[in-house]
C-alpha cells in the first residue's frame, strides 16, 4: 500500500494509486511525497511503471544510506540529499525525482524535515520568482541542510565542555568520547562535502537543472553558501578536537609532574631522616656507649639534626619554587 | 524611529523619514547610514517599502552574525562585511546595499569603524578616480578589514609572551588559553576567508559590480591584498599555536626528567646508606659481639663505609653529568 | 597452452587457439578472458601476433602489480584495473584491451571478480543502453572497485575494536598493528587514487574511449562516484588511525599517572611511618630510658602518633581527590 | 637632500636634483637609485612632482616592510621586492618604478644588494637580449632573491646542529630556539610566497610588463624557478623543524626511561635488602634468643640471604636486558 | 682534453675535437656524451664556440646540483635530469642539449646510468616510432628515474626494519636515523617533484619539444607516470616515518609504564613490610617486655603479619591485572 501525500493546487490528499494516476493524467503541477518505510516494492513499481523513470534511478531510490548526488537523466533529474543523522536512524535522507511538471520525493519513516517543508511551502509566495519544482527541491534540500546547524552547535558546546572537563580532570572516558566525536564529524563530512560539490556544479552550470532561471539560481547559491559554511565548520571542529586531544595529553603530563614533585619532596625529606634514625639505631658498641649515652646528645644530635635536615630541605624546596605550587 | 545619518553633498543630516524620502526623490548621490540597534522593523520597512529592495535581501539584513558575502540582485548589490570582534559585541558587521545612485549601510550599535569612514571620506578626493559608491563601499570594507591588523598584532605578541611563559613555567592555565586562542583564530578565519574570496571574485570579474571602472579595481585589489595577508597570518598563527602547544608538552616532559633525576639521586644515595645502617642495627649475637664491639669498627665500618658509598655515588653521578645540571 | 574463456553470442567456450582465431576472423563481438598464471609467453604471443597489439602494451600486460592506468593506442585502449588485495595474492588485477569489436582481459590465477562479471553479464540487459565492450569493461572495473567496500568495512570495524582495546588496555602489539593498518591503507590508496583520476579523465573527455555514448558515460560516472567515496574513506581512516595512535599515547600516559599516584600514596604513607619507627628504634640512652620506658608512651606515642599520621595523610589525599579514583 | 645614484650611459653620477631633471629632460635611458633613509619627504616629492607617479604608488613607496607585489599603473609599473632580513634591519627591501625610458629604485639605508647589482650590471652584456629596464629589474629582484640562499643554507646547518645537540642532551633552550626558527621561517615565507606568485603572474602573462620580449621572459622564468625552490625549501625546513621537536620529546622520554630504570634497579635491590636488615633488627625475644644467637646464623642468614637476594635480582635484571644498557 | 663518446650510425668513437667537428659538419644524426669531471672549461668552450649554444645555458651546464628543469631556447632545448644520489656523489645528474640533428649530454664522473643507456639503445628498435633525439632523451631521463625505484625499495625495507626494531627496543640512535631518513626523503622530493612537473608540462603541450610526435608522447607519458608514482611513494614514506616516530614515543611511554609498575609493586610490597619490621624494632619498654617477648608473638605477629601483608598485596595486584603482564 502506498503511504504518502499528494499536493496539488496547495491542497494535500493521501497518495492513493488513483489520486496519483489522476494527477499524472492531468496537466497541473503536483508534488508527490512517498514514505517507503515498508520497502516492499510498491513505491519502486509506481516509479518505474507509472512514472516511467529509468531503472537505474528507481533501483538507486530503493537503497538508502547513499552518498548525496545529482544525476541528469534524459527526461528527469534524480537527486539524493541528506541531513544530520547522528543516531543513524535513516530519517534524514530524501530522494527527489523532478521534471517540468512534478516533483516526487521518497523518504523512509517519519522524516520531520519533510513535514516542515510542507508547512513552510504553504506560507511561501515565491511562485512568481522561480518555478514550483525548484522551490520544492530547494525547500527539501534546505530542510536537510538546516538540520546540521543545531547539531553542529551542540557539537561546538560539547567540545568546549570537554575542554573544560579535561582541564579540571583528564580521564580516559574523555579519550573515548573524543574518538567518537571525530567519527561523528567524519560521518558528517561524508554527507556535507558531496552536497556542497553538487551545489557548486549546479551554480557553475556544469549540471543543467530543468526549471532553472536567473532568479532560481539565487536559491541554490544560498544552499551553496550554507554548505560551504558547514564544511568549514566541520574542518574547524576536527582541528579543535585534535587540540583538545593535545590538551588532554599535556594536562596528564602536567599532573604527572605535580605528582612526581610530591613524591620527590616526600622522599627527599624522609629518606635522609630515616637514614639518620637508622644511623643512631646501629649496635656499634662505641657508638652506643660514647655517642648515644649523654642526655644532651639525644636532644642535639637525635632531634636537632633531624630538624636541621628538615629546615635545609624546606629552604631548598622553597628556592626552587616547589612549595605553594599547584597540588592537582 | 530611524537612527542614522544621511550624507549628501558632503553634509550630514539626521536620517529622518522625510530626509530620506527627499533624498530618494532627488537626483543627487547620497549615502544613508542606519543604526538598526533597536531591530524593531523600522529599518526593514524603510528598506523594503521606500527603497524597494528584494525581500530576501531585506530579510538577510535583519540577521546579524552572518557569513560575509556579496549578492548580485537585479537592480542593486548586497554586501556583508565584518571586522575583528573578539568579544562578540556584534559591532563589527556592516550590511551594504548600493545602486548607481546611493549607498545604504546598516549596522547595529556604535560601530566605530563607520564613524571613522565618515571622517576619512571628508578628507578623500577620489571622486574623479572612482564613482562615489565604490569609494564608500571601499572605505567601509577597508575600515572593517583594518580592524584585524591591530587585533592580530596583539595576538602575535600574546603568542610570544605565552611561549616565554611556558619556557619559564608551564601551567595548565596556559593550555586553556592556547585553546581559547585557537578558537578565536578559527572565528577570525571564518570571517576573513569569505571576504578574501569575495574580493577575488570581484577582481576576476566573476561578480559584476555597478560603478566599477579600471581605476576602481585598484581599490578592490588593495583590499584583496590585505585579506590574503590576513588569511596567511591566521594560518601562520595557527601553526605557531601548535608549536607552542608542543613546546608546553616538551617543557613539562623535560621538567619531569629533572624532577625524576633528583628523586633518583636522593634514592640512590640514601637507600644504600639506609641499608648499611640497617645492617649494623641487626641483632645477630655474633655480629654485635664480634663485628660491632671494637671502637675502630664504628669509625672504619660504621662511618667510613658510609662515606665511601657517598663518594662512589657522587663520582658516578658526576661521570653521568647529573650534577650541576638544570634544577627546574 | 592457453587458459581462458571466449564469450560470443552469450555462450562461453574454452579459449583454444582455433576458437580465438575463428572469432577474430568473424565479424561478431566477442570477449576473450585469458588466465596468464603460467606467464610462459603464450598469452603475450597471442596478443602480439594474432591481435597485433602494440609491443609496449603487450609488454606491460606481462607485468603485474602495476599502477592502474588507461592508455590510448591508435587502434585499441589498454586499461589496468586493480581491486583490494591485502594479502598481495595478485588475484585482483586485470588488464583490459578493447577495440570496437572485442574485449580481451588478462588476469593471473583464480580472479573471483572475473567469474562474478560473467554471472552478472548474463543477467544484464544493457546492450541497447551502451555498446557491449563498454558494458564489459564497466563490469570488470566495477567488480574490482567493489572488492574494496567489504575490505574497508572490515577495516572500519577493526579500527573501532582497536580503539576499544586500547582504552581497555594499551599494549605494544597494538602499535605494531596500527602501523600495519597504515601500511595497508597506503597500499589501498596507491591503487584507488589512480583509478579515480582515470575515471575523472574519462568523464571529462580528456581520455577518448571508443564505444562511448551519452548513455555510457553514466556507467563511468557511477564508477567515479564509487572511487571518490573510496578515496575519501581511505583518507578518513588514515585520520582515524592517527587519532587511535594519539589515544594510545594518552591512555598510556594516563595510566602512568594512576600508577604514579599509587606509588606516591604508598610512599607518602609509609615513609613517614617508617621514620617514626626508626626514630623510636634509636639507641640514645636518654630516649630509651626516659621517653620509651613508660607503658603509656608506647600506646600514645608509638601507636597513637602512627595512627594520627595515617589519619592526617588520608585526609590530605581525600581533599585532593586521590582516593576513590580510577585504579587502572 | 637627495641621496642616490643616477646611472646613464654606463656612468654613475650623484643623484642631485639637477642631474635627475636633466636626465628626465633627455631622451636616453637612465636608472635612478634613491636612498630614502631620511624619510623626510624629499624622495616622495621628487617621485610625485617630477616623475608624476600616481599618488597611491608614491604613498606606498614611503612605507617599508610591505608585502612584495607588482602593480600595473597606466604609465608605469610599481614593484616591491624583498630579500632575507632576519634581523629586521629593513635593508633588504627595494621599491621599483619603471617605464619604457627609466627605472627608479627606492631603498632605505645601505642596501648591499643594490651595490652588487651596480657591479654586475657593468659586466653584463645583455642589452641586445632584453631591454635595459628589464635587465635592471631582473638584477635587483635577483639580488634580493639570492640573499635567501646563504641564509637558508645557514638555517639548514643550524637544524642539523640542533638535531645533533638534542640527541646528545635535550634542553629547554633548544625548545625556545626551535620556536624562534619557526618564526623566522614564517617571516621568510611571508616574503617569498608573494614574490613567487608575482613571478608566476608575469610568466603567465597575467601581469603585462613593459619592455617584455620573448627573450626577457627567460629572466623572469629564472627568478620564478629560484623562488619556487625557495618556497619548497621553506616548507621542507618547517617539516624538519617539526621532526626536530618530535625528536626532542622522544629523546626526553627516552632519557626519562633510563633514569626510571635506574631508580627501579636501585629500589628493587635495596628495598628487599633493607627489609631483611629490618627483619633481623626486630626485638622479638624468641627471634633474638633462638634465631639470631648462633654464630653461623649471622653468616648464613644475615649475610648469605642478602647475597642470595642480590644474585637473584641481578639475574632477573640481566634476563630483562636492563644491565649494560644506555646510561644517559 | 675532451672526455666522452660520440655515437653516430650506431657506432661509438672517442669524442675528440676533430670527431665532433666532423659530425657537426656532416648531416647525419649524432649523440655526443661528454664527461665534464675535470670542469676545466673545455666542455663549456666546445658547447659555446662549436655548438653555439646560448651563454645562459652553457653557464648553467657548468653548475651541478641543479633543480631539474627544461628550458626552451630558440634553436635548442636544455634539460636537467637527476636520479637518486643518496651519497651526494654527484654521479646522477645529466644535462641534455638537443636540436633536430643531435643530442649532447653532459655529466660528471662515472655516471652508470649513461653507460646503461648506451647498452639499451643498441637493442632498441624504435627509430620508426619516434625521432632518435627523443628516444635518447627518453632513455637518459628514464635511466635517471629508474635509479629511484631500487633506492626507495631499500628505503621501504628500512622503514619496516626500523619499526620492528623500535617495537623490540626503542633507542635514541633510531631517532637520529629517522631524522636522517626524513632528510633523505626531502632531498629526493626536491629532485622528483620538478621532474614530474616538467613531464606534465611536456605532456600538456605547455613546453614544446622538437621532434615530438603523437607516438613520442607515449614515452613522456610513461615517464610522467613513473614520476607521479615516485612522488606518491615519497609522500607515503614521509607519512610512515611520522608514524614510526609516533610508535617510538608510544613504545617508550609504554615501557616507562611497565618500569613504573614494577617500581610501584616493589615499593608497595616492601615499604609496608619494612614499616612492620621497623615497628617491631622499636625500643619501647612496654612493647619489648609485653608484646615481643612471647615466642608465639614472633611467629604470629613477626612472621604471620608479614605473610598476611604480602598475600593481601598480591591479591590486590592480581585484581588489577598487574601480575603476569609484559615485563619489557
């Protein structure tokens, strides 16, 4: 069974087989939006039998998780556009077919962006500025592209938070998260870069789009501008993530330094003191008899020497600036 | 209420609605500078109703924090230019509309650069060299571009100071600052690169600018030259920041080495000595009776052995160059 | 003896000398697939004597492990295509010669991709869409290109697994594996990049291919699209491998920190305590006689002081957040 | 007062105002070299009043420390060329104006390269090969470009010396020097890259140079070749400096390892031995009475156990290859 | 005295002055190969006086250690080609002059590649395919280019061996070698990249070569292909060397971890035990009299407590996975 919406003369109907064939038989412009969640071949059959699209394109429209691209067929255009989809839900991918007379969009499951397009298109009065199919394609691609901005904005905040966390307390969980973020960024780049190149090829006139007017190019230039900015952002974030990773390593090394200084201070104080107590704990007869027997020797040598050693060491540490420094 | 200045025939008037309409109704060249700080729609209304600019451009002029770009509309040009704005005050962004007859600039709040343009334009006698709108646009963009130079110069000094600080004493606060500097640089790059590309497209003739003469191209080539230099500087600083980060890590590692050498020296001296004192503190009857009872044994074995161990260890350390080295 | 298959009119025959000469003498299209595993010159002789290919091309076809490329000879095309071959078995390299009338493919040993091409070509009905030689060359190159996808997919999983392993327990074996993976990636890049450039040169029309039609370009654009994606993947994985290497270093440094903290805690607790026991183990007559003789002094000084020291140290550690942290 | 040299008909005269005006009034070719060290406006006045150069170019010639570039004015060319100037003395910057009839060069202070040009130009017999102004400009730029080679050659030696020093003994002073070298390289790059691009634009014909002939292009191609090589060198050195920095970090880490092994060896030997002496220094009545009283127990247990422990530990160390290794 | 070989009509003669002048006076094609080891000006004189080459080219041919390049003079081509020369012997540099009628090659000392060219040229029957001067130039450049392959192949093996060595035992000598290898690679790149660009300019028709035919381009395309591959290899090796350096650092850090764990284990076992022995070695009267006097207290407290501590610590270590791990 077909699931979808047929929009004609600013009105939406369910996309039943009869409705679609009536629209195809008519002469007015229409937009058919199909949900191929079932992936049971109904959509493919409709596209190949009733619309007569090229088998290669119909076959392509059956596969999701594709590289965004635009293909110029003899009598129609085929375009794949994708949005941000960090959870790999597959809900941010739309395949568009369009000719002079209609636009067909295929997606899977509840694609929130398409619903938004339908809302916005009702409010938009650009019919005089550009042909309706260009406007719809623009809105669909735009809705996809715009999903990246909030996503990257959250990403941006996360980088800052991570940097702050690392400076507070570097942990191994952060390393794992940094790697995951790099992966996510890499996924985003694989979807953004081809869309940017696609828009560049449309703007440069390398790809010829039906319904394109001087006025309509402005829409695609706008998309191109957004996509360049996105690609730049992704590259910047990749650079920043490397910086955060470097900060992690440097912070860990720095703290190691602090820990080691503490260990060295402890050892430098107590190893000499322990030596002294050991020295006066020996069983040499002469030592016990002569050196250790007077009462004053305990206070002067036993305690005084210890205190003197501590004072000298503290003075040394202070001179080197080891005291009063950071304590992790 | 409109806030702004209308400049006509080298004289400034407040930009009241009447003045603007009079200027529009006249035939002379004028420059209207608007302050849209209130963002209450007055400016937008003026631009769309009285000037009749394209809705897309008017809508764009309402949003600040935009990517610099130039858009070629049928009857006017729309240009966004930005300057250095490290505190995100939003005071370094100007939107320009211009036609053959007038220039309209829109900014928010006290934009110091615009005031400077007004001063300089009074002193400039280039009217014969280029059309007045090109001169104003040049001055506006130039004022924006020039804000980057003192900013980057301070940045440059800060990098050197940071490098010196790190070599003196590496801290974690420096890591945070390095990250912030990288961020700032990244923000700068996002504003400089598109302006450079914009000027390249004007110089190459890809973007057609009204009022452009052979003579006027020199102005834009000058801007292009400045922007290339800025972009190069930003890339160089990014490279230097990475070097500073590496210096931090290496310095920390180096100091760890010094600390560890100190710990090793202390341990290498006192662990053997403590062993000796421990050895002579044992309670073996034979040891106490025979080895430890003669007076000479205390001086020869108890003290002499200790001194001999210290001498040997110091000689070993000296041979390895561990003494007299850096002490953090 | 010749080993191979001659395909004519959708039927396969063994590629005996007679069959090949009959096909050459005929006028129908044929595809000759040769297995040059013996490398005994039979294939070369056939190519140069009967087919009359240029000596340079025949000589090239004798050497395997070549850089993929396409060469335009006066009366035929010569193309080298390669697939994923991580074990260097040499089974993923095919050399193609083609003219208007026939295609000759040369490979070594059991090349599984060629067998798959034979299966697919039987099912494919593209004869009307493109000339048969283009279809065969497309299928051969495509079969090669597609071998990279499962290979890289495994690679992808391996990277993730390695990252997880490293975060669990970093070892030196992982470093060796990371290096091997970088090598493998480098090998893949050396084979993928030239094929991508080759397809670009065909698509841009720089290389003129016989039998090329508007429709046929779609096949090569498809290959180009795949190869760009592969090259992007390889670059992304290289980037990720560097991240994994950084994770390794950071994890090791982090664990060093944990180990050192533990050592410092142990030393900070037991060095002072040992000093105390040493202090009360001295043989000063006064100390033994006065300080150490009362019963309460053992409990208060000998045990109480120790406990107090432990309590103070634990309190210090807790304040610094050293207790309850990760224990590797 | 004007300071400079006027060269006409292979003879040098001081550049007095009268001489310059006589030369300007004449018809022969001349080269005027001006030293603007005073920067008191005399030179600017001469250039704008007598030579009638465009105010923008005259203004530019007053500022030193400029980005090298070439500007094409209606009736003259303006070129800024710079050489190696690691001490920022400002003596390696020359501004050239030239037309069909004369060349004017402006520099500040004793510019050794200009003197050398004067010497070489006397010996050069290229008048038939290229127009005299091209020859002079070539010699001036060439003299500037050639100052980089000895400078970079010294730089090269310094990198090698630094690498050797670091492998001998890594210090923090080296880190500071590495950073300074990177800075110097960055300064060099900012001067070399624009000159290379300038020569490229001349060679490609993008910039139209008066007096250019087929033969003259050879001179500029030669300069271009030198500048490409310089830019490549600078990039290579930057790469090498990063390697040297990595070597520093790795060497420091390596030495830390050696130090820590030493500490571990010392601790592993003496902590168990000290435990043994401590054990036999206890005051348990049974231990003292039974275990420690026989004479043989001192030799067997007191000394023998210690020796056995040392032997076992040394055997362990040898098995791990810790003995006989590097000792910093 | 001239040293060299004159090849005419497939026969070699010594390059005496008379022979060369006779060949020049004749009309047949000849190849003159000169050895300028003496560098006494004889060769330069011959080239400028008898051959009449441009002074700039003759001067260039006197200097060795040049950047490979091709220069197009009015009546001849001048080409510098270089091969692998890791020992800087200068024996892998050839300067070629060629016109329609002859080729002159200049090298210094025993250039093995030239001898090989002479051997191969006797066996080659390409006279019908391309003009003889193109064939000779091709063979000379090819001989130079091919010297890189065995060199880089050895380099490749060395990288692998180094990686294995580092994983076995990282040393500082390896760091020095890594740096030397990077240097060598940089030297190679400086020679390979310009030759690749040179071939690209010939293939693209930017540089016009006399004697070039459709057939002859195949030779240069072959060289271009080799040089691209070489440049790719050099870049890959540079990348791998960086990986090897990272492996070194990570391995050293890893081993430091192992050493520190060992130290921590030793300290964690023996510091508490030593504390216990110290505790029971105190001279508190009550302790000695009451706690330490019963026989069972020695076995239970003196020995039992020690064993219990060891057991608890070993259990702790096992739980953390510290036992049974790698021991360097």
